[in-house]
């Protein structure tokens, strides 16, 4: 199951973007520092892409719309806890 989890409740469409790419933030598909991503107290997820406004993850099961989750993103020397919806 693939789900886009946003750090804001509504990304919306920003004026001035071209029709073929309306994204407000650059998405990264390779994040060299990221060693592991998981749901806090849950299963691992695979990060497909990540940006300043959200993260696209693949998980074993679906996320219900509007569900609040907490991701643990682990690098070589530290773990960042990121709440999302």
C-alpha cells in the first residue's frame, strides 16, 4: 500500500505552477542519510520520496484518511521523530 502523508493538512494548488508539475516542494527519491523509516511503535515503511511538505511511503497496510501517525526516521547517528497526518 502506498500513501502520501503530509505535514500540512492541505497542500492545495499554488498559482504559477506549470500544469505538468504543480508541486510546491522538490521531492527527493534518494536520501543518503536515511537508514531506516518506521511507524513509531509499528512496522517499517519504505520511503518512496520525501519533501519539505510530506513523504510518500509504502507500507504493509493502508492508512485511513486523516489518521495521525508518527514516523521515526533514522540516520547514521540519530533518529528524528516526525508527526504527520
